[in-house]
C-alpha cells in the first residue's frame, strides 16, 4: 500500500533557529518541507519570498512544497522554481487564467498544484483536474498558522477523491491547516494523501516523535485500488 506523505509547515518553526528546524525535518520521517509564501494582499499576512527560499533550499534534503498565497502568481513562477521549489501550488481564487498558469508551472519542470480556500467547491476543478499533480484543500482560512481545523473539509476531501477517481486523474490531495494527531486519521480515511502539519509538529515537545506518529496512521486502503 502506498503511504501518505507528511509535509511540516516551516511557517510554524522558530525562525531564529531555522537551521535546527531544517536539520530536524531532514532527520525525520517527513517527506517534504511545506513553505507558505504570503504577500499581504491575497491573504492578510506577509511571510517570506524568493531570497529566503533560496536559503532554505541550501538547508533542505527533501523537496520544497511551495504554496503561493499571492496575487498574480504567474509573474513569479520561474523565479520560485529557480529558487528551489519542487512543487508550486497556486490558488484557484488568484488565477483568472488557471490552465495557463498550471502549464507555466509544468514548463519549469516543477510539479503543479492548485489550492482551494474553504468556501471554494472542488467542482471548480472539473475542467483541470487531469492536469494537476496536487490539490491543496485549505482546512483553515489562509493567512495565519495555529487555526482550528474546519471539519466541513472532510466531506470535501471525499468529493475531491471521487472526482479524481472518476476522471482517472493522479493528483494528490493535500490538507493544509489545523492538522494534528487528533484528526489526521480521519483526514486520511477520507482520502487525503499529504498532511501539512505546522504547530502540531514544531510546538510538540518531541517534534520527531510527532512526525513519526503522523506517518504511522493508516490511509484509506480503497483509494489505492
């Protein structure tokens, strides 16, 4: 059975000890680094940009999963790829020409993802699901870490999994926001493939153990048939 992935969200790390945070994730059972880029326009927060990701790439021994919570992401796709992004995810709500932007990501050699805000139905991806490598379902309102999981995301995961299966697509389902040991198993049983975990990893007493526990949960066996 194919195992689900865990992507610790660096936004929740202590930025005064960033090297130590990367060393911990590198040594853990985690699969990706999740990097949230926020511009203060699409979401009400500002995080970090291209130069910081270049620095993070030098510390990372695992793929960089770069989540662009920005307006006009098409202007920066090539730059983020050059900085070291392995997966580039843009928001459906920020892309009036989504198909063009997805193709632009793929042309750089990166894997292409699309994120949906909590209020955006998965059916909006019907015409593009076969072109995607990843769909990121926001299970909190984007902009800040440490929020509570929106449980209406569970049936949304199930509907997205059904769409992917019916269309014989291969997109991974990533869940971002409020993910922890208290809900990870339910999320995986609904059909998720990638768990983004921020506070539940970096604020844990034993982050390595928290990651190991997130990896140990069983995924839904039916979704790999």
